[in-house]
C-alpha cells in the first residue's frame, strides 16, 4: 500500500492483514454499561442521547456484560507466538463526535482496541463483512439479525439480567458454551422437533445418525477456535469450549459424528435431555453462552453472560 507522508514524499507501508486472525466485532453497549444512555435514546431520541454523551464524555463508563470476554480474548495476544491473533473492533451506530467517551473508557481499562466503525446510524452489516468478522456481539436485535442473515456468527447479548462485571477480573481460561441445533448446527432438526414433536425428531436423528448435520451460524467460529486450540498444548489452551444441548440418547450420536466430520474439538459436552441448562453452565463457568431460545438464555443470563442467536430468515 502506498502512503503519502504529507510533504510529497511517499513511502510504502505494509497493509494490515486480517487473515488468520480471530476478528471480534463488539458494540459499545455490549462492551460497556450504557443502560442510562440507551434509556435516554429510547425515550428522548437521538439528539438528547448525543448531547448526553458529549456532556459526559469525561465520565468513566463501567464494564458491560461483554467486557470480561473481550478483555480475556485480547489477552491471547500476550501468549508467545500468538501476538496479534485476536483483533477486536468496536462496531457502533455512534457518530465520531459522540464516540470519545467510549474511547476514553477503552484507554482507561487498557484494552488493546485501536479500530472502530462509527456509522452514525447506518447499517453495520456491510462493515462486519468488510472486516471479515468471526463473531459479533451486540445488544441490538436488528443488527444481530442482519449479521446472522449474512452468515456471520452473532448474538444478542443480555445486558440487563446479571450484575455488572468487575473490570479487574482476569480470566485465565476463556470458557465458551454453545447450544447445538440452530447455533452450531443448522435448524433443520429443530424444525422437525417444533413441527412434529420429540418422537419424530428422535426417529429422524436415529435414521440419519451417520450423516453429518449442516453447519449452523456458529460452526465457522467454533472451527476457528478449534484451530487456535490445536496450536497450543491441550492443557495450556486459553479457550475451553462446551456443547450444552437439550439432546439426549439416541440423538447424541449424530452430534458426535458431525463434530468428528468437521475435525473440530469440543472439550466438554452435556446432553441434558430437557434438564435446565443454567446450573450446568454455572458449574462449567461459562464466560459466554450462545443459545437460540429465550427460554434458555433468560434464566442462564442470571448466572452467566448469555447471548441469544436469532434464526436465519429463510427466503420465501
């Protein structure tokens, strides 16, 4: 890439390549606690919100529910041989003029975040694609839905059900939990369960036990994490994953064979057969849990940070 130094003498600089990096897009409301600010936006409008942000830009923002995960992911860059492996990009509907408060907080907490998209209300999905985003966390359902529809792993992070995390909490090993159907895997089997019931679902899974399932919205993200895990000794891997699914025998076999066919690693698996997921997630120590159903994310979010994955809209 050619860059001009401002006095007519150009020089060549290397372009920053996002290939082989874990790219995380995070909204400012997922990263920091903007509950008050969002209420102003919802009740008084964008002008009042902008005025409030400018007037309070020197007031420190507290960490949001996505903060510990983002901080821990950035710590992977401190592992020898993994420098620059994780790239976190703030993806915001804020305008440049109202963004200083967010960047002040990033600097205060020592987060190695240098890139941002400040879209002034414009859709963010084109920029998620442009930055080759592997995971997008946001509190905005429309943004997340749009990302999912474009094939990007994304979750609506619950911002109002658990206590605000402490900025000083350091995570030595990141623990990420996934639901199976409609998250790691496609929702084809889930639709059979919803439309025809448990018996038809189990018969379908028994019949197709040796046929790998289609990839769901988080399959690529899991594969990226699995590749990272393979580069480090298993006992020292900075990320530990879990599958937490309502499936049970005999529908477990297709899950295992699918993961084997994908050549991905899942460290722990829980086939709960309808048992509530919350306590298992607490015992696992999940720092984020992705599920497609509110019936699971809402109770889980009282114990661990959780994000709902919307269904991909199907073409008519």
